[in-house]
């Protein structure tokens, strides 16, 4: 008969994030964020494209299960990138954002021959770990272009507070 003893360490953890008290109202979440990046190219005319023409005016975030994305700013994406034919980006490079303060911005629509064919008045605000955008409907062949880490001063790097509980289990025999 073989006797053994083992100690197993289990880590049980969860993370908490603070939310801003200065940011109020309903916030929507944009769909298809994995295709909205500036490196995503429309592969063929048969591929369905993203259109934000039916997006109701309001506050939005872009995220997947692990990270938040920021609206491309300062550099125009190319035509037929970001999962759409006409990507929309913020014309100027963004700097540091103050918590809860709204900033008016000009967003530009990229066309095959122009980096700013149409302009859209939008807003941005920082609310806790989220960067939120007040977006308006676009034309039928355009969508807002989002990417990772596109703010100055690492604004998309958020610190979370994680609590961990260690549980030792002693198994025998």
C-alpha cells in the first residue's frame, strides 16, 4: 500500500474596478470590436462590412472580454480598413483626459481620395477605467475605427485592485 501526502495551493481571486461618479447615463457597447482595428483590411467585396449608420446618438465604449479599445486618433486609417470601407477616426492626437470631463472632438471619415471627407462632432470622456465616446450615426458605408493603446500618456493602461485568497488543502493517503 502506497501512502502519500500532498499540499495543494488554490488561488481564488477577483478584481475590482472603480467607477466614476461624475459620468452618468446609459452607455452602449459597440459590436464587432475585433474587426474595427486599423490593421483589419476588408478582404473582398463579398465580406460584410461594419456600418454605424444605425447607431443611435449616445455614449459608447468598445471592449472585448479582456480589454478596452480607443478610437483611433491623430493618424488616419487607410480606406477599406477597420472592417468598413470608410473608417472614422479622431483627427487630432488626444492627450491626457481628466476624470468625468467631456471633450468635444472632430472625427473624420476616410474616403479613397481623402483623409477627412466628412466631419462628425463627437465627444470623449474618461470614466473610471473606461474611455467613453459620444457617437452619432454615420453614413451607410462607414464605421468608427478602434484600436488598442492609441492614446498619449498610456491612458488605456488601467490599474486594477485584485484581492486574492489562498486556500491550502492537505490531501492524504
